[in-house]
C-alpha cells in the first residue's frame, strides 16, 4: 500500500514538473516571438484579443 502511495506522489511531482517546464517554454517562446515581431503587429493582436473578450481598451 505504501509503495502505491509513494508511486502516486512521484508521478504527481513528475507531472507537475512537466507542466511547469511546458508552460515556461511556451512563455519564453511568446516573449521571443513578441521581441522579434513588428510593434504594430503585436499591438493589433493584443487589441483584437481584448475586443474578442469584450474588454474595453479605449
């Protein structure tokens, strides 16, 4: 019984680590892509996203 519990905890930690690393990689990719994109393109994408969520921006 203790072996099953320890295995579950280890799997949960491994899954949490994998999720955290995936999120960090995605975040770094977004920051990198925004850093090399034209300023107007980033502004327009953010502007359109805010409107899509019915969030006022002006």
